[in-house]
C-alpha cells in the first residue's frame, strides 16, 4: 500500500514536469544565450596556442565569420570588450541613449571618440561590436553597392547569407506613432511609392527590419555565435590585440611576409600569443577605426609615417588609414504637443536626390534639458537626413602606440561641393515633410500667431529657397549617423577577396574595406559579409 502510494506520487511529479515543459516554452527566450558556453576571459588563456583561424574583433562581421568557419576548423575570436548579455541598457531598445552616453568607464561598451572636426562619435567595445550598441535598423544593400564595392561577391551566396542572418536576429517592427507620422509625411512629400515592410533597398518609403524583437530586446552579431560548432570555437573576451606577428617565409611564400599570429593582452596586463597553423589565416574584423589602427601598429602602412613613430615598417602600404568616410547626418528636433512613444529608426525615405530620411523619438532625461520651462518627462521627435555616398574623405593617424587609445580621425565633412548639394536637397525634403498634413498635429496653435513647430536646437532656415543659407545649416548642424567606413579600401589596401595586398594569410573583413556605405544603413551588409566570406572559404578549401 505504502509502496503503491510512492509509485503514484512519482507519476504525479512526472506529470507536473511534463506540464511545466509544455506550458513554459517562453521561459527559453529569457535563458542565457548558448554562446556563453565557449566564451571565457583572456586571463584564462595559455601564453601560447594554435588555431586554424584567428578573428580579431568579435563584432558585426567577425561573429558571423567565426561561426561559419567553426563548421570545419578550429577558430579563436579575440574581443577587447566583455559580453553584452546581462547589461540592461545595452540589451534593450529604450536603453539605447543611456548606453551610448555612458562612456565614463574605461571599458564601457560604447567607446566615444571625437573626430578632428569636433563631431562626437562612437565605436562598439563589446562582443557583438557596434551591432550591440546601434539603433537596430536593418536594411539590405542597394544593388549598385555590389558592383561598386570591388568585393568578389557571389550574388547567390549574398542572398543566402542575408537569409541566414535574418532568420536568426531580424524582426518585423511594430510601428510606433512618430514613425507612422513620418511615413505618411514622406509619402505626401512625394517620396514614393510606398513599399510597405521590406528588407530590400528600393526607392520610395518603407518600413525596414529591426534587430530588436517585439519586446524591445536586442539581438546582435554576438547571438550568431550561438549557431557555431561549440567543439571548434573559443571566444576570448577582455582580449586586446596589440599587433599582428609577421614573418618572412622564404621557403614557401618566396620573399613575401606572412601573418603567423597575434599578440593579445588580458585584463591583468599579461601577454598571450595566438598562432595560426597549416593553411590558417588571421582576419582583422576590428572595425573601420580598429583595423587600419592595428595594421599601422603591426608595421603595415606608409613607411615614412611608421618610421616617424619608431614602428619598424615590415611592409610599405601607403593607403592604410587613408580614405576615411563618414556620411554626414543633419536633423531637426521638435517637441510635440502630444506625448510620443519612444522609437528608434523604423521607417526610411529613399529619395533619388542624394539623401535618405529617417526618424526617431526619444524620451529625454531632464538632465539633458537646459530650458527650465520644459516638462520633466519631455519627448522629442527627430527627423534626419543622411547623405548618400559622400565624396569627402579624411584619414586616420596614430595618437599613441598604445592600442587602447583612439586613433585621431578626420572625415572632412562637406569638403566636396557635391556632398553639400545632397545635404541641401535633403534639408529641403525635411522641410517638405514638415509642411505636410500629417505634421499638422505637431504644430503649436498658440505659437507665433498659430501653427509653428517648437524646436529643440537649430530650426530650419526661414528662406528655404536660398542654397547658401541651407548650405550653412548643413555645415553648422553636421553630426554623425555612425556609418563611418574606409581606412583599408578594396583595391588600395586589400584585394577583392579582402586579402591584405602583399601579405600572406591576412585579411580585413569589416567596414574599413568599404568606399561606399551599403544601403540606407550598413549593419545588414556587414553581418552578411562575414557569413559570405566564411562560406566562400569553406567552399574553396573543400
Ligand atoms: C550608435 C550607433 C548606432 C548605429 N545605428 C545603426 C542602425 O540602426 N542600423 C545600421 O545598419 N547600422 C547602424 N550603425 C552602424 C553599424 O552598427 C556599424 O557600421 C557596424 O556595426 C560596424 O561593423 P564592423 O564589423 O565594421 O565593426 P564593429 O561591429 O564595430 O566590430 C569591431 C569589433 O572589434 C573589436 N576590436 C577593435 N579593436 C580591437 C583590438 N585591438 N583587439 C580586440 N578587439 C578589437 C571591437 O571591440 C568591436 O567589437 C550604428 C552604429 C553606432 C555606433
Ligand atoms: C570575466 O571576468 C570578469 C571580472 O574580471 C567577470 O565579471 C566576468 O563574469 C568574467 N566573464 C567570463 C565570461 O568569464
Ligand atoms: C537576391 O535577392 C533580391 C531580393 O532581395 C533579388 O532582387 C535578387 O534577384 C536576388 N539575387 C539572386 C542572385 O538570387
Ligand atoms: C538635388 O536635387 C535636384 C532636384 O531634385 C537634382 O536635380 C540634383 O541632381 C540633386 N543633387 C544631387 C547631388 O543629388
């Protein structure tokens, strides 16, 4: 009898366990990501070890590349930042501004830098890279990009790679109120047709994808690591690569230099060597600032310049750090008479006159507001333009031989008159959107005899017909949309397969190889790029 009872209660618990398993599947989305199983601190690494592939920078292009290569080969990822999982502001859509402005700590995930023209900017310093600190808008490259970028694309693999990324980390957003107002305004202003929700690049107005899910939880390149082969991949965080080790291997490569490993430092300041074996390679995926920076520190760059820093020049490559581009962003911000939802970019207007229009609405922390008449919880609405394919460019220089110090960067915004004309065109388009019926509700009836916008920061010039006034507005209000690129251009520093010209076993795979920023916003193409190159390499080695 007693035995039977015991048997029954066993079944009873068994049933409960089954019920729990059936009805709590949602709990899985809150679980820690499986990539954490192969991430460890650099301090735990041996002083020397061997790998097939070493990826420097666990960022937007680096993570999908590492995941793909791990299918067949032993891969090491070295990331100077920590793990994004568990950082609340970083992992949520409404934490975007807080995470971006929290740059106090030496190891904050958003590393601030200011370009020489005085424009504040940021770079990711965390697993996932800038995809872990960005605004999450996701849109594929324009068709022209493939031809103009000079990269050896396989267009079938391109689509396959986008689809792989999208099935893992891209969502269809729920439109917030300011975004739908802007969508309607763009259409009224003639940025048509309406293409609905689309990941493709088409002239007109559309809703793009997002790397935030419907709960506002962020997904990033780091989440692509969860698809890696756990037996073949190791990710070191707080691992700062200081330089690439080069050796001349006359026996095999003739007189060429070859990359044979990297030196990285852990949090305690200890040095480690990671070396490649066999037909292995090293990939610099450290971003548009990080990769040219590392090439220079490794002795690959303009010889006289390296000598002036006392860096032994191993290979003279004059264009390392040259051709740095940043698409200027100009915007207006208004205080709406009605409260707005918080929103990052969800809608884009793709014009054929040189600019993309995007929008955001933010709940501003009182600390950022200087006007005492503003209410405590102020929402502001922003309408911005990004110019397409700037011709203006600048360069990157060392500030120090310490890799943790930002290099000095300048972009020479609007040094090309064509760029200024695109901005003038985009500014007129902003004015046209503001004039539409969709914007009526955002005017203050009692202001200036009725119907004026209440601006925070600069307003549009009163006379929109005067190109020179508009040009002044563009120069005076220039900021960044963080799509800076260049420094290791295809054809100048790397070949179409992204191999560093003149060096064996070394490639650069990130935004530094682009002359043009792909599509309206670049992250889709950078995520695709990592997967695409990984698949090409797997195929070639078969
Ligand atoms: C604030 C912000 C908002 C943005 N919003 C959007 C958006 O909404 N949509 C969009 O498409 N794009 C957006 N972008 C742009 C986009 O995120 C970037 O262009 C893209 O992520 C860059 O990818 P990457 O692979 O070139 O470099 P990153 O993703 O920056 O990767 C570089 C990685 O290398 C690491 N690293 C650097 N140096 C070293 C070293 N010496 N040792 C070890 N590791 C190193 C870095 O820590 C980083 O993780 C935004 C960018 C920012 C900064
Ligand atoms: C790495 O070390 C830091 C403390 O230095 C710790 O907070 C963190 O959890 C560690 N991360 C991993 C992945 O071991
Ligand atoms: C890739 O997908 C796009 C749509 O996103 C399509 O227009 C294009 O034809 C496709 N290319 C190939 C080679 O399949
Ligand atoms: C600016 O707009 C005008 C009128 O739409 C157009 O003719 C011109 O090509 C545009 N300029 C640029 C640089 O795109």
